[in-house]
C-alpha cells in the first residue's frame, strides 16, 4: 500500500503554524486580478514581508506563478515557494536568521 500523499493544504498549514511560532502573521493572499498570486504573505515585526507559494510534494509553481514570484522579487520583496515540510523549515530558519541578525 502506497503512503498517502501530503496535500498542499497540509504544507500550507504547517507553514502558517511555524510562522506563528516565531512571532509572524501568515495572511492568505487572494486577488481576483492576479490569479497567479502567491498563496500567503508572511508578515513579521520590523516590516518584513515574504510572499510564499505553497505546493504539494514534487510539485513546482506553474509558469505564471513563477513569473509572479520573479516580479515580486524584482520589486524588492522576498518571494519563494515551498513544497515540503523540509523547505518550510529552511524558510523559517532563513527568516529567523534575518530577524535575529538583520540580514537577508
């Protein structure tokens, strides 16, 4: 019997739970004008905002979603995607380092 697939919703919930643990506020990001917009804006003290697209394991953003993440980065925002608990943990580590040492 194959192991059950981890859903995008579980990855997103894990991301939100981990963001809250370090004092952040994960906000659902929906905009009808931009269907490829990232799923979440992660807000942290010190005016830190990170856009994040969530995917299930072994899935990557669509071409339109990738373009949107690049546009946000070109505007100076941090924009990334996660598709596993491990990538969420890495994002949290990077954010904690940035908050603690004021570097990105």
